[in-house]
């Protein structure tokens, strides 16, 4: 960073050098994922890329965010949030309470698989968008699971 010759280095400089997104752009993606709004998550992802974030780095940040959501959803409030700063960490805590451990785990798995698969294809953006849609619709799948369990138990409404 000092090689840039600037006297003062700020967060924006660090994000630009690393190809990462600042907290506000990252949360602009995570909020609609948790809220079940895939179209807004895709638009926010596009905005972060247009602002200079690199896709692979951004997916990595989303994995770390999901890790933080998972840890906070377990009730481990004393564990340090790693994906965002303290101010944005409070928002992650609020999101974690509504999302739950299982959904955060599933989201991490979707993102990890996406990162692995994007290394070997030219359609990496399509796979990233697919991951965002899958994550934003995870809660709908949880409802299907409960319904299937009712069917198996014989307690499903006719």
C-alpha cells in the first residue's frame, strides 16, 4: 500500500488493492439473501463487481459472512465477527437471529461448491448468480422439508 505513494491509506484503498467489497456493499448482498429476495441479491452483487470487487474475492467474503451468521445463530456472541467491521457486525447478528444455523450452513455449502466449480469454467458469473438464487430461496426449501415430514408421519392435511 505504501508503494502507491499515498500519505494516508484508507479502507477504500485496501479494498481496491485486494479486490474486496466494503462492508456496506457486502451487506447489500447478504440482506436480500437472508430476506429471500434473489433479484436484489443479484443486483447488489453486480453493483459490488462494478465498484471494483473481484468475483472470487467477493464469493470468499460471502462465505466468511455466512460463517459469521452461522456462529452468531448458534448463540456464540463472544466469538469475533471476521467478515465485517464492528458496526456491520451488529447487523449480521440481527440477520443471524432470523436465518438460523441450518440455513447459514447450507448457504456456506452452496458458496463453497460455487467457488470450487467456478475455477474450472468460463461461466463463472452464471454459477455465482445461481448460488445467490439458491441461497435466497433456501427458506422455501425448509418449508418443503417440513411438509415432506408431515407426509411421512401421516399428519399432512388432505
